[in-house]
C-alpha cells in the first residue's frame, strides 16, 4: 500500500468531519432565544411553534446525554451511519461507531481493510480508531487524534467554524437552528418509532445563520461565507420531531452543495443515559498532524 492512501484517509476523515459539521450547521448560540422571551410553559393549551421549541430546547439541553443513531449522505463523497451515545453536561463527550456505506470515502477506507471506525469525542479533541491494516502503515498506532485547534488550522475559516460546532454539537442545537431560521411552522402530530411527537419544519439561510450564531471573528466569518459559497451551500431545510416530554427524538436536515445533495437524519433516545469517554492510550495514539508529516504531508492547508 502506498503512503498516499494513508495520507488520503487521514485528511479525508478530517474533511468529512468538517463537512458534516457544516452540513449539520449546529449553532452554538441562537439569536432568537433571549432570556426575556421565555416559553409560556407546558400548561398552556396552545403553544406557538416558537414557544414550544424554546421549551424543547431547554428540556433537551438539560437532559445532558442521549443515545444517537444517524445517517448522513453527501453527494458522491460519502454516505455513513453513526451509532452510540453523546453527553454534553461539561463539554461534548461520547462514543460513536461510524460506518461508511458508500461514496469515495468508503472506497478509500476499503483500501485499508475496513469501512468502520470507532469515534471518541472529548472536549478538546476527536479521536478515530482505525483497523489493523491502517496501523501497519501508520507506525503501529490505531488511534488518530484530531485536536479541534488543529482542525481549525487545517480548514482555515471553515475549520474555525468546525471547531466551534464540534464543541457545541448537541441535540438541542438543532432546535436552536430551527428557532434561528425565522421560518418555523408546525407540520402536525406523528409517531416516530412508536412515540407520539409534534413535527416542526423550517428553512435556514446557512451563511446568515453562521453570522448570527457563531462565536467567530469578523474575518473568520467572512472567510467562512466565502467557502460556503464556493461549496455551493446556500439554504437548507430543517425538520424536527419533539415528544410529549419536550425532548427531541428526530431531526432531518437537507441541502445542496456543489458536490451534490446532502441529507442528515438523526434519532435520539434514552435521554440521561450514562456516557463515559476517556482518552485512548498515548502509546496507541498519533496526532494527525504528526502522522501527516511522517507520511510526507504538511498537516496544514490554506
């Protein structure tokens, strides 16, 4: 196997992580949920969609953890599934099993003998555990560490946005996203996996949302908007389903990129589940920037 395959996988995982972060477009602070604008409470007979979503956002945020199942498709680049649990009481933590089911990313992974990997989230970094064939080509270590600060350097302005989003990607952010859209409607009541839910929908202007809801500098936002435009991202639709406990149980986000249509569907359950994530052994972990250098890469992009 050539070293270029290893480099391609290292960078592909970072790029897919970045693109997934942009596609999900989770916001870290909704401009539409001010402290003086609270929901009217569960006891109200008829809550407006905005009031109901604010209640759902607070309830979901306060649950601290949940089991997650998701599918993501991004044009011809990749399709993938993720299954595991995430916690957000003190920074994002958790474990997911990610399986690439199609696209060029799956083809690249197949060259390394596996299409599945373990993903571990900690407040300061994302860890990916690869298979034995990859370890043989990467100094014997199975885990790759992607520090969020390093991802910011790798991706320029979109990387800075990724860092912001990766540290704030929780189920309630999808509710905030819909609140920030300014275009929310109640679709109706539906059953989701046997659970009674209320379905809400809206359309989001991606670049405008990033400007309103990210903790980025003016120059970073300008760069991000340029890259979003170059990627062909303009708007996306967001649908969420909330149960009678005001907890998010499903979300669907769809949009267009120059590389093709993307869609992400996620299911959330078992709120409050115990989540434990620890750093992989240092002896079995390589930093992606160092690994790139060893493989003949630079570890940075413009």
